[in-house]
C-alpha cells in the first residue's frame, strides 16, 4: 500500500516536470505535447497497475506461523528448509520462530492457545502430547493419507506414539534417539577397531579402561574413556534407558504411580556412579561432554543426533553407534520425536488450513526429510533407509531405530516436571550428597505428589 502511494506521488511530480520542461522549450506543439503527456500517463498508469498487482499478490500470501523449540546448529538447517518450501510455494509464507526449549516453551504455547492467538504449527517432544490433546487437531489414518501422508511409508513406532484412542495427534517428522559417540583416532591408538564399537556393558568397560589414559605421565588422567554430562540433556535419559533395559519404567501402565525406585532403578544409578567411583573410566564430577569431546579429553559420550552437526567440521574423527546395552534384559535407548501440532479450530479457516497442511505434508515427506536427515532421523522410510543409512554419522542412530532398539518416554502431561524432579535428585547422588537409594526415594515421593494433583 505505502509503495503504491509513493509511486503515485512520484508519478504526479514526473508529469508536472514534463509539462513544465516542454512549455519552456517551446519546440513542441500543444497537440504533440498532449499526445506525449497522455502516452506518458498511460505508461505510468500501466506501471502502477503492475506494481499494485504485485503488492496485492504479496499481501495475498497465506501466512503460516510456526513456533519451534529447536536451537543451536538446528537453526540454520531449519531456516533453509522453510526457505526452500516458501520459494517453491509462492502462495504460502511460513514464518519460523525459535523459542527457548523446555518448560518455558510449552508454557508460552499454552498461553497463546488460551489467549486465542496460537501459531498454526508448533513442534513438541514425544512426551508432550498429553499437555495439548484437548487443544489440537487430530486425524484418522485416512485423513492423513488424503493430505499425502501415507503411514505405510513411515517407521511405524513413532506414529504409534502419536496415536491416542484411534486418532493421530499431529504429524511425526523425525526420531531423536540416544546413541554412542566415539573418537575413532583414540580407538585406533588404543588398539581398538573403530568398526566394532562396544555393544554391551562388558565390552564398554573394557574399551573405556583402554581409552582412559595419563598421556604425559604426571599421574593425572588426561583422556577419559567416558564422561556423563552435567545437564538435563541427556543424563537422566541415560539412567532411564538403563532402567528400561532391565525391564523397568518410570511410571506404571496407568501413569498413576512412580515405579522407578526399584532394584532396576537403583542398579542403573549405581552403575552410572561407579563409572567414576569403581571403574575409574570417568571423571569424578559431571562435565560438559560436548566441549570435552571436541577437545579430545574424552573418547566416548552418549547423546543424540542433534550433536552431529556441531561436531562436523571440527578437527576430529568420530563415529556413532547404538547405545550399548548396560541393563540386563534388552537393548533400549531413550528417544524423543519431532511432532507438529495444529491448534484446534484451525480447520475453520479453509485457506489457512490448506496452507498449513501443505507445509506439514511437505515437511514429513522427501522435501523436509532431506533437512531432518541433517539433524535427526527422518521418520520417512525412503529417506531413513536410503541416504541416512549411508551417512557415516547418522547411520549408527539409524541402525538403532530400525532394529527396535529404541523406546519413547511415557506420555504424561506432567512428564517435564517429573523429569525435573528426577534430575534434581540424581544430581545430589552424583555430587555425593546422597546415596542412589536416597536419591530415588526422594524422587519417587516428589513424582507421586505430582501425579496425585
């Protein structure tokens, strides 16, 4: 609008200048001057018409606001993904906004829903759906197929996690499992084969002991075999993975009671404590594993595929593998999901709904899959079993996901709060302020209070 008004003002000024110049020169007859003026006005009017048409076209784009909890190295990749979609869909403008991950993110989403001005899309983790089921759109398998999302083309387990009472809440784009990162140069130097990373606790301890080295002979360890991170992501999830590997779970099947303060849970925490205290393969305190891995201060760490992009380009050689089975019964690695949610009522705006679903189907398909493959594991089988399985860094996580070696956390509306309670007490155990039994007992009491509300 404002550009059109400016152009109109300039057009009037130009016509006035032409008339003044022609009059002063006295070389053109009134008839010619009139013809020239009319011709000029016609051209300028035509130009203005095209300008206004272009302005109307830009204003006519259907805007889709998308809030995301992702950050760090994911930001640039996701911006490119949205940029490609917008370029190939000129009638749609997806506006991507990144918000701080965690409880603050979900709180802001809830507030926007209650205020009646939510984004058209917001992404959530695997345990978050119960927070929003009453406030978001759901789909039948047939409805998803009509949108271009045929469930037979995707890894089935993530979509089962998004299903509730026969309806699918949101669309699943990616899988985010924990796995093992290891420095291949350190493996070679220790006489270990980088193509054969540890698969179980016995192998893991053997490898870690060989990789724990006093490199300069001063009596202090300079290179640790393993290290646990001093952060919510992913240390409590590692503990939960070991718990599940031994047949345990955080909550009962009804999601009404804590079930982790058991032998399986205590053994899992004691094992993590003993990586340092008994086996001497890890430093005595939790540390920044990302910085230590890049600085070559540690040979093995456990994290998710979200760290791959950050490690690429560093002067280090590394590989990935499924998380070793530390527990007693089965392989199991904690995994999250990247799920798109759409606020309830969005279907009432047919144009907005169509634009939103066009992007959602594209993001879940090959178009978005190639970008998710740079950050996580796409849930689309053709991408996961193709380029991702061939990727030297993503392949370790892909093998884990396709072999049934992952699980998704139990979905409860207070799961974020429950994890925070568990993590707080695990930190007390790692700091030596309480035993594993005391830490889990306190965490159990706090979890049950949360569930009883």
